């Protein structure tokens, strides 16, 4: 019997990534409100946020595999989530210009029937080239930065800002696919 798989995220990027694995799944957005101040350590925080999102959705299912995730940027020991305004997006992009930062994605895979859980993270490094004020302004005007951690999306037009990446491209998009695949296998999902 196939198990019900639930993605605890409304992110279209995470949906597309899971579809790449050939999974049939439902989407149930978590109502969990992120608290970026909950923990100081970025690696503990990203796992915690992914767990809380997963846990909130998992309560609704007695027999399902629930997958949750969270992604944010770590730059100069500060967490950068989604900007709340165009001015904040502009400031984020200006600070990242010509510098390197980490993209940290936490994930949680929970089997609600057995309680088995894999809660981990992935870190990738991204280096921006030096950006002009005009490039930043043009990108901010698109509105795209407001729905992206760190005010940019590697899969959209801001891809031209990136000089190099080190790590898992899929993790930067929002789900470390290889790690998700292995976690799903550990909870008994055959792909």
C-alpha cells in the first residue's frame, strides 16, 4: 500500500523539486509562524523551523509521511529571511553585492504512524559579483525579491548576480534533493 505523502509548504519551488523525484503528494501549508529569534545557531534554528512546520501539519494525519523545510541566508552572522519591503530588499542586495554568504536549508521528514523522523540541514555557499545600483533597482522593481530569502532567487533573473556557488543547487532552491531522497528511503518510501 502506498503511503500518503504531504508537503508542508506552499512554495512552488519545493513542489517542483519533489515532483522531480516522481513523488505523488499533497500540499498542506503549515500555519506555523517562523520565529527567527528562537535559537542563535543557524543550523539548529533551520532544523527547528523545519520541524515545527512539519509537526504542525503532521498533527492532522495519523498515517502519512510529512515533509517540511525552511531556507534562509546567513550573512555576517545574521539571518536574512524574506524582506518585508522593497527598501529592505534593496538593502539586502546591496550588502550581498561582491560578497559570499551561506544558504541554509533545514528539512524534516516525519512518519506520523511510527514517529520516525529525520531532521537535518544542508549548507551551500553563494558568491555574488559586484552589483550596480541600477541592477539592484531594476530587480527590486520586479517584486520578485519580496518572496525570496535574502531578496533573491537563484532560479529567476537574479541568477546573473551569482559569481559562483559551492554546494547543492537544489538546496539553494529550497530542498536538498539527495538528502530528502535518502530520508524518504529511511522512513520506508520507495522511489
